[in-house]
C-alpha cells in the first residue's frame, strides 16, 4: 500500500513568525492545527520535517539527532530567508528540546517547549513510543502481525545507537538551559505517558528568563497538540506570543 508522505508547511499570516517543531517519530501533522490557528490570528508559521521522519521507521534509524538539529536550524533559516526578522519557536517533545537549544544559541523572540524531556531516565518509554510508531506504520503498509513483529524486533535491535545519541542530545541541552534568558512558557500535560513530567519544573526553575510561565494541562497526554485540551493550548500560546515585545505589527 502506498502511504502518503507528510510535507513541511508554511502558513503565511503576518509579519511575526513562529517556527513549529514536531516530536520524535512525528512530523508536521503534530503541529498543523496549531499552525493554522496562529495563522488565522496574524502569525506566519513554518514547520519542517526532520530527516528520517514521516517515512518508514527503517529510514529514521539511519539518521541522528545531529541531523534533526540541522533540520531545525534550517527551518529557522527558512523563515529568516523569507524576510521574517522576529521569530518565536514552539516545540513538542524532541522539538521542545531543540527549541530550548535554539533559544540559548541564537536570538529568538520567545520559546514554548511542550512536554519536553530533560532527563533520559525513560528510555523504556521512548522505545515504547518507537514500537507504537513501527506497529502503526507497518499496519498501514498492510503487513501481517507476524511480519510486523519480526520487523519491529529487527528495528529495536538496530536502533540502539539512535537512542544513545538521543540521550546525549537531551543531556547536552539539560546542562545548558541555565543560559537561557529568552521569554518562555513551559507546557506540560499531566497525563504524559512518555516523559518524566519533572522535566517541566526543572526547565521553569533553571532558565534565567525574567518572563517565564509554567502551564499544566490536567486532561492531556504527551501528544498535547492533538489532545482534548488543544484549543486551550492554542489560546494560551497565542496569549504568550501576544505578550512578547515585538517590533513588527
């Protein structure tokens, strides 16, 4: 069965721009509804897709966090090359990790990390998410349960390096966030089944930003942008963006 591959998007809505970064094993659909909401409210949004994402899991394990980081930087550069001088960054999970790294490595207007891991004490949960992704993708390909299990076992066996590099990447960002002064709104789902939710408190307490907020969503799971409180999340992110000191209208 032919699976339609997701595409990056750019929704033009105004002179203020927001880079939207998806999570590990995800793609631009993770942040598409948020992108449309912000566009309707006067913001231009752009969401790249990282190397190896949005395609078969065999392709994902050929790539590394270093590749994904380059893709996030390229997404920011895309907005700059398109003439946007003031850019905020909103990221989900791995995208949140990269949004934090962007905020201490380059000038951005504001940052919203959502359900963002800061401790790599949950490799089991992340591996579980990868297994779920494999199963869903293989089912779409029309494969039998037996074939899916065989291919999943092979993929898990050959993804060790990917997870090791992911752990190093998270640790590196964890150790640098006390250098962040960018205005920040930390978002965390209380029903998050993938990451250690203490990460949100760690981010909030460790950044040096004068403007910072921590918002909990009681009824949402890890994929908060797609969950039942997403409309409240959209509104909260919009209000945070509106509070920033933009020089462009």
